[in-house]
C-alpha cells in the first residue's frame, strides 16, 4: 500500500514487499494480483462516496519487475453501508 498526500498526476509508484500492510501478506506471496488506485476525498482509508478509483485486470506475478498502468475512471457513488 502506498499512501501519498502530495502528488501530481500522472504518477509512478513502485510496489514491493516492504509496503505490505501485514508481514504475512507480501506482494511476492501471491501468484496473481489486482492493482487498485483511489483518490480519497478526506485521506481516510475507508471507502467513501465521491472518491475516484481505478483498477487493473488480474496480473500474473513474475520474478521480473512489471510496469502496469491504472486509469482512474470510476466515481464511487455508493459504499454499501
């Protein structure tokens, strides 16, 4: 997870095992991942209506570094709560 508070778009972020939210959930421990990016309205990690989000298709992990693009293309209109 990368939480950025001061940025300009477009933006590049490098994800690796050091960014795991929990030590047992390292990026290298997964065969497939989906990369999601969200622009929060208040900086809180909880999903809120009005935030902007984008996600990749499922990515098969490889030992080599991969470059993927996430297009922010969806406005969150309901959080289901």
